[in-house]
């Protein structure tokens, strides 16, 4: 694995209290600005040490997770964590700076300088309980930059904001990400600010049905999951012959409940459909006698 890679996973499994959130996660990107589409909450739980990496490897900025966060090489903004409402913005950042290893003497100075650099000086003396949602998000972005990380990871910074608030948070993101790599989860990128930030990202990675696929910026691609109970290798080859990209999902080997024991285990594929027609999938299933069990849209 290269230290120049911004975000990479190799057969990674993320568990929460012993139960898998994601498994067999494999991808890599060296882009300086990466948009994560779909539900990436498992990754951010891992970055925040709420979940654990049960197997495989996952690195951000070339550093294994979660060590990169602990070392300050990776800055993380979680989506709306519980904050100490009676603290001021400056107190919150100063305490966070101390926990990150900055000396007590320098922590207050570091907190104020961070707020000033991001245009958030007005938050220094205000109590966190009195801040509207957009200002709390801005403060959390400031928190993520305290250690001058190489990679800034933001979890859905525009969720639930109105257009005016989105614009204010977007301005903070642009200042905070200057000179460092940005990895930002945008859900389905439906809001104006999400779409605007998406356009500045050179890599779009969508997580659907447990599979990560690179999504071209100008492509209109729909996705479905197809579950079959026979001849999965022939089925995959028939899809490829029709120009379709199929990815076996992390659920592929555990779906035997959908079919009889005599038919064998089910396999589930995430299939990309540039022309938004499922006819090639049905043709491939019929040609290979794959035993199509279900065919459903993937978000």
C-alpha cells in the first residue's frame, strides 16, 4: 500500500459490538478530494473508535485506522455528536487540543487561532447549547483541523441544513480543506451545497449493497441487486459479455435461506445499468439458467 493513497481498504470488515457493519470492503483512491456517496456511517464510526476493524486493512492518508486519528494525521468531523452545552466554543476547542497532545499552555492559543483562521471568531465566547445547527457543524469542522491533519474527513456536513446555512458551512469547509486532502460523505448529494462540493471532488465513491464503486462525474447510472441460486460464475460472465459491471456483494454467500438446500447457496450481485434497463440481466439469467430469485433497485 502506498503512502500517497488518500483512502484505501483491502478486505476490510468493520464490526460494531461483534456484528459486521461492512465486510470485504476493497478500494483505493489517490484523489485529493474524495466524495463518498451512499451510507458511509460505518467508516466514520470506525474513525471515531465506536466500531472496530475486525479484519483486513483500512488506511487514510497512508496511516492505518484508527492510529491516524490518534496521531493527528487524520481529522474527523462526526455528524452531530453530543456536545457539552455549557462550554464556550473556545473552551471546547482548547480541551480538545489538550486531549490531542497540545500542551495546556498552547491549547487556548491554538483554539483561538483555529477559529480565527476559519472565520469563526464569533463562536469563541458563545455557549455550545446556544449555537444553531450550522454553527455547531462549523465548530466541529474547526475541531477536526486542530492537529493540522493531512486528511480531513467530514460526515455529511450539510444534512438537515437550509440553503443559507449550507452556504455558510461550505465556506468553512473550503477554508478548512485548503492545503490538505478532503474526504467528505455527502449521502445522495441532493442539496445545492452537496452538489456544488461534489463537483470539486475528483473521485466519487458510491457505497451500495456493501460494494464500493467509482462513479464518473457525468454518468447517469442506475443500480440493481440481482440474487441467483445457480451457476453464478456463468451468470457473471454473461453479464460481462453484455457490457455490464457486476460486483459480488458482502451478502453473496449467506443467502441460502432464499432457496432450497438442493439448489445450493444464493449469490447476490450489484449490477450497474447505464441504460436503466434490466433486460440484459434477465437475458443473462435465462441463458445461464442462473435461477434468478430477486431483482431490486439499489440505493
